C-alpha cells in the first residue's frame, strides 16, 4: 500500500511541476539472453499483478505518450471503467535532433503529433531488434507537405529520427501492444509531444518558432489530461481537430465541416482552461526576461558520454534536454547564438577550402596549386643559336672551333643588382682596347652581351672595333 501511495505522490508532483517522472522509470527485469522467441515474450508476473491491482485486463487497450524534453515514453492502459491510467514509464535511450516536428527526409527530427499504430506496423524482423512504425507521415503531415520514411519506435539504442529504446525495454513495449491487439484494439494511439504541456513549460518555450504548432497539439493533450481517454483525432484545413462532432467528412487539405464540441467536454475544458490561464500568468512573471536555451543533439550526447564506455559502437544514448539545456537572460542567449553561428560559419569555410584543395589536387594526385604568395623562380634566358661551321673550316687550322657557353641563369636577386654592377664596372683600359682578342673570346663576349639584360636602356652595348681574322685562301688549305 505504501508503494502505491508513493507512486501516486510522484505522479502528482510530476504533473504539477512538469519535471521528469524518474520514480516510475524502473529498469526492466528482462533477460534478453534467456528469451527464445522475442515476438511471443510474455510480460512479467509483477507487471501482470500491477495491472490487476489497477483494475486492468492483460489485453485491455493501451496508449503511448512520448515527451522528448525529459526523454520518456509512457504506457497507459485502460481500466474496467475505460479510463486510462499510467502503467509504466521508460527512459528513451536515444532520440535525434531537437525539440520540434519532423519536416523533411534527412533532418534527423523525431516526429511530434498524433499517430495511430496498427498491427501491420509491428515489425518482428527489424534490424533494431523489434520495431513499431509510427506511421509518419500521417494525414496532418501529408497535408502540410512533410516527408520522411521509416520513423520507428525500436530497440538497439541508436537513432536517426526515431525513438530508440534498449532491447529490454522494446521487448516489453512490443508485448504490451501485441496483447492489446489480441484483445481487439484496432489501433494504439501514439501521442508524441516536445514536453509536458503544462502552463510553466508553455511559458518557458513561448519564444520557440514551433510554439503555434505546439499550441495546436496542446488541445489534444489537455483533453486527454481531463478525460483520461485518447482523443478522437481528425485533420481539416491542414490542422488537427480533436473530439469534434462534425456535419460531414473531414478533408485534411480542405475546409472543415461544421463542428461542435460535446457539451460535457466543453464544460470540463472551460474549468481546466481557467485554472491553466492563472498558472500561465504566474509562469510568465517568473520567466520575465528569461528564455530557454534548447541544447543540440551533440550537447545532449555529451552529458551521457560515459554510458557508451564498454558498449557496442552502435549504442548511442542521448541525454535529455532538461539536463543539457537551461534558462538564460535573453541578451546572453543572443550572444551565445551569435558565437555558435560564427563557429559554424568558420567550420563551413574550412570545409569549402578543403573541398577546393581536393578538387585542385585532383583527388590527391598532387596537381600543383598556385600559392597565395608565389616564390620567385630563376629566369632562364633564351639560348643563342650556335653558328654553323663552314665546310672549308673542316680543313682549316687557323679557324678555331667555336665553343657555345652554357646559358646564363639570372635570378631575381641578380636582376635587382644588375644595374649597380654594370655602372660600377671599371672602364676598359686603352691597352686592353688595343690588344687583339682571340675569336673564341670575342664570340663569348658577344653571347654574354646577348644573354644578359641591360640594366639601363640608355646604355648601349659595346661596339666591336677589331676586324675578324681573314680566312685563308682556298689554295692554301694544304699549306704549312
């Protein structure tokens, strides 16, 4: 009896404070290794006993409720009065993305909204142990152009848009759904919320861009809180409507038919709304000038990183947003977001440079890439064509064989000093000017003059005054 008193107290405190329901999150006693047939697993005797004490049949209908922010999945079950009571709360091992609905394929967001789960969506052969397809996109998602596939509740504790549990948790949830289908339940309602939609939580998240979407979900949330029965859900004019008596069929993308709320529900909800508004006004005063910082998936993973130690690589738990996020002054949050944006832009710039480098090197084939400040390279002057020897010179002893000097290489430094060196060179003495120069030396001087750039365009090249030696007459080829 004492246990149930504690249980009831914990539930009341959680409902009022909007905090996590950790006291109800008992670890399952399932020994996976001993399970021979996972699809035929029978819930434990202690759970069957708990059902009996709460006035529930083993095959009575169930409903699932998910709260992203605190990372919990609740199983509610109908009692003999057809009112649903909380049977068990599980900690979600991993969910990806941030608070907010799934919009498109690949955004890593886990769905938010109301989803009917049918027997055909049960997957006993999942690669993630066991799985239940959420049915995303539902009628509302399709009407609003939202896309995505294979969004599941599954085991293996690894998520990319799904709600992932441990295998021990999943085998129990799968068994509870299977038993309710055997009892005649046509579909299990999944209610996926960003957080418990209390007045305080709604005030705390009032600046979130998804607030209008969440206010729409809150209508169904509130009606379940009041009636303790899953609401009847329809879609028209691209929005959810709950427990409405209509004059005609609902068209998700079309105009809503004439609708009305049942009188009894209308009265109950009016009283609930009045109390809610009082609590909301108090919360707004409490959070005046403060805003909630919603953590990223990486920040949530960081707070539970130690849980991965010694586990399989696929095991990737994520912490909850309540532990990783915090309330901040609006000005401080603006600074934090600005710094995050700057860091992200820097990261993107580095990635772009990396891709450009890979492209320039042709996938790592070492194609030269122009440097930002290229290193000066030596200048190679054009080679002077060597004059051809005449036929008669082959037999002439007086005609020396011309030797072509190596091309002159002039570096940028030499170019810079060329002018001073030219101007500072001593003048040729008269004796040196009169001395005849051998033909080979004269040719070398001509090559040097041709291959060395002038430091000053006004300085003329030296004029050769010596006449070249005369060739020997033909008849003296064989002479001594």
